[in-house]
């Protein structure tokens, strides 16, 4: 006959102790994490509000003293600086072809001879490295654009 040498109560008590330790650990860490640490309070110091000097701000922004009269001329971009000739495609016969012209720093666009490049400026004629612009197709050239030289 075989007898059971260990008691069922020993296993049961060991399991109970293990679960009690796990539960106590959960309760301990739950309480530990839920408590906010007491912050050290720093006494508030009343700071003086900065009061800006209105006249100094006005001078910094470019205001003039009362009664000052200044004639200001707005800078006008020269006509040649507004246009850049990028490329020329000359036609076989005179009066043909197209030019690649950038206006006011924008991407270059193709213009055929006789078309309006910008308000009041018409592409009049082309040569291998130049383009002439004027008020109308048959009038005198007001501006000659040269292609940039390659070094």
C-alpha cells in the first residue's frame, strides 16, 4: 500500500502565502504610484511689469518726430533688372523664333516674336544671343537683353 507522504494542506498554505505576497505587492505599488510627491513650493516673487517706452518703440519702427517732413523716393527697379534672357531660338527667316525670358525672378517662359512679355513690353526681334523689347512690334527697341556669358 502506498501512503501519501505530503499533506494537501501544505500545498494549499504555500499557494495562499504566495498569492498574499503578490496582492500585498500590488497594493504597495498602487499606493506608491498614486501618491503625488509633495512639491517644494517656491515663494512667488512679484516682478515689476516692464513698461515699454512708446517713443523708443516708435523710433525703432521708423516713426519720425511730429512735424518732420521727409521726401522719400520709392526704389524703382530698372527695366533691365526685371528681365533675364535665358535662351534664344532664332527662326530661319527674319522676324521668327522665340526667347526664353524670366520676368521679375519668376521661372522663365517662352515668348514668340511679337508677343507681349510684360505690360507694355513686346518681344520685337531676336539675334543669336540677344532679344530686343519695345513698346510695340514696329517701334524702336527700348531694351536689349543679352544672354549671360559662360565662363
